[in-house]
């Protein structure tokens, strides 16, 4: 059966068993087939699909899941024209948004996965349109993600895809500001107490995206050092109870990092993203000042020593003799290099002393 013949059956009045067969045939088509469709074929296909997202469509649950699965496959294709078409359809996006909000709805996970695909390729456009369609969508999505991760009966797949979606959208300033102004403590808690490594990873990636925006540093790094949960949540996985700190160094740390009793996490991806995040704070005077006042240099020093020893042990086990290397070591040492210097030793010229961010210097 040809593509055009299949499309003839995509109509709400088509009997469910026939519609199911047509949708199954579309679901089984190879990615390259859709890549080779003409613009007219794509637009016709989209029009056919849009019929099923009317206010009161007549489509069975199983067929709607097939339809969502097809859209997931289509939006996963790079440079796919389907994502922009979906983004610009208020009717479809609002219908999908309702699916997403359903706590125990059977379509919520499929919708979250679909939105992840769209937001990965078109984050800015997606946020802009969502704000036009529903100016509370961003706040509701963030709350939905946080609620999913504090619920006893949470849907783990939905939680994972909501995390991916929030990460993608947090790269857009108008969405990120919702987290920076209202939800930082909640994301800090997920960093510390998230039930799965994936939840913690999503929270960390969101915080990293926020740290790239210099104007958020004042919100992320509160003036009250001891009340700041974020820095402790970021650094604590990389701290070890065996770190060799003097009593004075311990006393000068944020209270929650003093006399740490846990072991260091050796997930190097976690190291890299954590250190990259903290390093972003060094772009602003406020950030550098906060980190210096937090007296975290001794912790960074011990991380550096531990990383060298760990790499040496791993190399010996594998019969490899290599010099110390690795991106996380480079970032860690760059971070140490900044924090052990005073502001007047940063190499910023006097006529540039009003710069708020060293990003403006291209550093």
C-alpha cells in the first residue's frame, strides 16, 4: 500500500480496526522514507493528523497511542519539518499539554517524549509558542516535574522524560528565569535527595544551564553563605570523609560540608558537569567572591589529589602508564587557579574594572 493510499484512511470516521492498521503501517515505515517525502506530502500528512486533535475527536485509546508513537518517531528525525508544524498548531499543542498534565493519564509519558524531541531541536521557538498558547505552561511543567519526583506513586518513565524536557527548555532564558526566581531550593533538593541518578542528572543539567546566564548568579548564590543550599548540593557528591582538611579549614566551610561522613562519587560525568557549573560562577565578580568566601579551595585541593590517585590506580589495573589528564582535571585546576587569586590578580586591566562578567573579555 502506498503512502497516499494509507493517508486516505486517516480520518476520525474511519472504523477503529482499519485506522489501527493504517497507523501501524505508518509506524513501521523507515526513517529514510519520511525524509524523502515532498513538502506537499508532509503538509497533507500533518493535516490528516491534526483532525485527531480536535476538541472531541473520535479515536480509540490504542490508536491515539499509535498516533503519538508515530509523531515521536517523526520529531526524532533531525531537521524534520514536523516539529515546526506541531509547534505552530495551537490546537494540537494545547491538547498535548492536557495529556501531559494528567497525573495518571496513559498518554502523558508519550506526550513528554514527544515534547522532548521537539524541544531538543527548537527550544526557543517551542517556549515562545507555549507562552503564547498558555502563559502558565512553564510554571505548571516545572511543578509537574517536581511533584513527580516527590510522589510515592510516581511514574518513573514520565519523571525521566519530564526531566529531559525541563533540561531542554531551561536553555531558554524566559523559561530558566522561572526556576532561578522561584524553584532553586527545590532543584537543590533534587541534587541532594533525588531518588535516581537520572533525576539528579537532570537537576544538575538544569542548574548548569542557569549558571551560563550571568544575571542569574545573584539569584543562585545567596548572600547568606550558610543558607545557600545550592553550593552544598553541587559539591557534596565530590567530597569524601577521608579528605585531609585542617580544623581551621573545616570550620571555614559551609556548615553542611563540615565533618562530611560520606564517600566520594566517582562518576566522572558527574564530576565534569559539576565542576563546569561551579566554574561558570567564576565568570562574574559576584560568583568569584561568593566561592572565595565559601572557602572551598581545600575541598577542591583534595578533589584534585584524589583524582590523580584514582587515575593512577585505574591505569595500573589496566596496565596503562599515562600522564594525568582528563577534562575534569583541567576544569578543576582552572577553578583552583581562579579561586587562589585575589581579584586584583585576575589580569583585568584598570579601565575594565567595571566589567560585571569576564565573559566580555573572551576569557
